[in-house]
C-alpha cells in the first residue's frame, strides 16, 4: 500500500548580507547563501492567471506553494528556490505570501 506525501517538494530561501565600505573606503560585496529545507507542495498555475496581492498590485504568478502553518514569513521580492520531484530546481521571486490558520500560501 502506498502513502501519499502531501508536501513532496522542498523550499529554500536566499539570505543575503549587505555590502559595506571598509576604513579605506573600499567597497566589499555582501555574501548570500541558501537556507531552509521547508517541506511544501508546489502547484503550477495552469493558465495565465493573475491575482491582486496584499500591496494592491495585480501580478501574474507561476506557482502557488502550500507551506506548513508555522513557516517563516516571506516578503514580496524575496528569492526562493523550489526542489521539485525528479531533482528539478527552480528559482523564483516572491509575488505574495499569506498566513492562514492551518497553512501558509506563497505565490511565485
């Protein structure tokens, strides 16, 4: 008997440190790295659908990602990476995020 995995994908988010000027006035670029291994369900947008997000802007999105209710909050413009079945990885910019009682939704 098989068991259905309701959150078969993994989500990571990009953490970036800002650049800085040293005491000689030389600029040093910040660093960035991927963190997290959040289980999720990434559902592709089957058609060219648009949604009005919390900032009042209408945007097209590629995936709706369902996350556990205790997930960290994401802001519009954050970078995320989804590991899909079959070893496929895709990077996206966050278009919208919302906490619900039993889950969170992320649109990318």
